[in-house]
């Protein structure tokens, strides 16, 4: 299998890249603004990692690679946030476009939250697609739920894929969903009991108590968020009890706790034993911000299959 090189923008801890590496890709250069995420990425990947503002990076300083990956910041698009059209984080995709235009890779893959599809009445996603099209790419996007791709988690994400138009690739298909789910029981079977400092023990806010936060062993997890205080409950916790509209309480009959960061990492399908740099809050953030590795691997396999004729394999 030929090794295909990638560049990763807004790389975070590298969930997207870990999935691509499993499918035969190798990231050689990456960027993020968060130092802990950069250190985490650098350790597992061995790639050159520039830690800093992507807006200050010249495309000339980025090596030529076959693919550019990018989970550009999504907080401004999120359904759980204020969703401001003028949110400064919403324009960071323009740097992604700038670099794709300058480097002209064979393809690019982007990821974002479901809220991107309805932001500005759908005009934002269409503007993003048009910007990449103007760079010379055939672009498509699709909303995928990670739970159908080997990830024990309800997590809907928009996956944007573009192939350079001169390649004439028209055979790309998004990965087919599985008919079976990986449960929390299966995903956490080999995760050790948490030790001191492994579980966020911050007070539970009124926001946290406004809805159910617990899924059982035979179910998939709720979405793992980037904020440690909002992480779902360990499936061994008692069931929560609904008291009224937007008001729940914890159940009786056993200990209630959040998922440990190791359990959250397993749900996000990071490799067992992976080392994350930073304090507890930072580690939870890196895990929650990531693309689930197994979802990324499935997408990468489809991208590779579409590129095979162009690569002469």
C-alpha cells in the first residue's frame, strides 16, 4: 500500500489523523493553537507541528502533501452555542481555503458540527463549498452519525470531501453505515478503574441537571463534549430521574460519577493507553474536540478508494 502524505490544519490531539494513519496515510506537518494538543499530536505522530496562529503561517512554509485535513474550529457553528454569524471562529475556514488553494493537494477533508448546515439559513455551508470549488475542487458534504461507523457514541458531524477537478474523480462514496452498534459495555470493557484525578469532580451545574446524562451499558454514549463539567455519566451510575421540564436528579442505589478521561477517550476510539499532555481540563478538552478515530478511518478508506486510479495503484 502506497503511503500518502497529509497536512493537518487545526489538528487538535489528532483523532482525524489517527484514523487516516490507520488507512495508510502519514501526516508530515500539522498546526494547532493549543500547546497541549500540539504536544499530544507531536508525540504520537512524529510530524512537524507548528503551534500558533494559522493566520500567520505562509503557505510557502507548509510542505507539499497529497491530502490536507482540517477540523476547522466549530464553536461558532455549534447548536449548543450562540451561533453568531460574525463569530471570529467562523472565518478560520478561510485560512483552510487559502492553504488548499495555494498547495493544490489531490484532495482535502474537512469536519464540522451539525449546526454548520443550518447556520445562516444554510448560506454558510454553501459559501464554504463554493470557496473550495473556486479553488478547483469537486466538493461534497454529508452528515454522518459516528455511532454507525464503529464508534460507541451518538455524534453527528458534517464531513466535507473535495477532489481536485483535473483528477476527474466521480466514484467517491461515503462509507456505508454498519447495521450493528458498538455499545458502551464493549467499548469500556478493558478500561481500568479510574484513579485519583482521572474523573472531573466539579459541581454539577443547573445546565447539567436540565436533561438526562446517562446511557446504559447496552447503549451508545451521548456526545463527548470538550468541557469536562458536561461529560456524560459513567454507565454504571444509577439512572437519572426526571422531575419536570428541564429538571432531573441523580438516581439512588449506587455511586454517580462522570466518565473518566480514559473512558471518554475510549468512547472517542482513541488508541488504548494514548498519552495526552496537559491538566485534566485540557485532556478532556482535547478528547471532546476530536473526530472519533474510527469514523475518520472509515472516511479515509473511502477517500483512498476514490484516489486509487489517480495514484496508479
